C-alpha cells in the first residue's frame, strides 16, 4: 500500500495513466508476464527520481540518480524480473539498490528482498524512501561481490550492475534449484546471463542479448 505523506509524494491519475502507457510499451517489446506488468503498473517510478526528472519517469529509459549512477530502464527491470520468474515468498538478493525501484518491483511480486548498495548516499536514500511507500526490503551497505553469506542461501539473485565476470561468491550463495540473472561484460555493453543451479549443484548458463548497465565495482564508496 502507498502512503502519500505530502504533495511531493503525489501519485496522481496522470502518473497512473503514464504507467499504463509504459506497460503497453513493455508488452509490445516482449514482456509477457502479467504479474511483472502489474508490478510495473503499481510502482510510482517518478518518486524514485529527482523531481526535475518527473516528466521522464515513464519513458522507457534509464535516468541519472545520485553518485553518477542510474535508475535502470523499465524494460530492463521487467526483463530481469521476468527471467527470474519471481514467485511469492521467494528469497531474493539484489546487488545494486540504486534508487530502490527494482527492489520495489520485486516486493510487488511478493519476494522477500535483501538488497546491497556500495554507495552510502544511495543506500541511505533508498532506506529513507522505500518505507514511506510501504516497501520494506532488508537494506545492506556493502560490496555486492561478497553477497550476504549470513543470510544465504537465496532462491534468486539479481545483479543490476555490469559484472566483469560471473561473481563466484554469489553463485555459491544460490540454493540448489535457484536462479541468477547477471549482465556480464565490459563497460560498453554486457550480455544478460541467466544461471540455473541444478539440484546436484551443477550450473547451466544461457545468454539473452546485450544490455548497458553502470559497472559493478569492488569495495564501498
Ligand atoms: N537496481 C537499481 C539500479 C541501480 S544502477 C535501481 O533500480 O535503481 C546499479 C547500482 O549498483 C548502482 O547504484 C551502483 O552503485 C551499484 N553497485 C555497483 N557495484 C556494486 C557492488 N559491488 N555492490 C553493491 N552495489 C553495487
């Protein structure tokens, strides 16, 4: 449920209408999972961006947020969420909290979300905003390459920054039968990679096209 505390947190009919249009655009681009489309139509993306960008919030584009990072493109958020086939009750680890938008979409899908961010300013920003909107993931400020061994294993892991190679510690923290989605590559493009960990712990990867993310970097900032 969304609690509107002041004018700046408004989610108007105009915003809802723009979200319906965005959902149509995502459907045309190949997002078929209705639970994912419903989640996108529920999350007020304009509240995750600086108010100056409010008119761009429902364009299918990535946009700048603090610390030189970006809020992912809605298509990318929908694509990664659809690939992971999030079920209600799934325990999901997200690397790269950023604005908190992807975490909100995962929560709308019924997941229990653990999210890590390496930039303090972004982690604190998301920790302030999301509860105001009724979204309550577990927040962690730290290096996502390390994952969260204390809380492992996870049903699903979503990496929302471009990883230079398969992050092995995250693979270890996946349950047998679990899945991970991670863009892998250099700074100019990454290949969306889906990893399935079978019940015997053997892993199988498949590739799903080129995307562009900000880089996954080691350490905290
Ligand atoms: N999921 C975010 C996307 C943000 S962009 C959203 O919905 O807005 C990717 C984010 O990953 C950035 O905020 C960046 O700081 C963060 N990041 C990059 N490397 C990281 C790492 N090793 N651990 C945690 N976060 C990382």
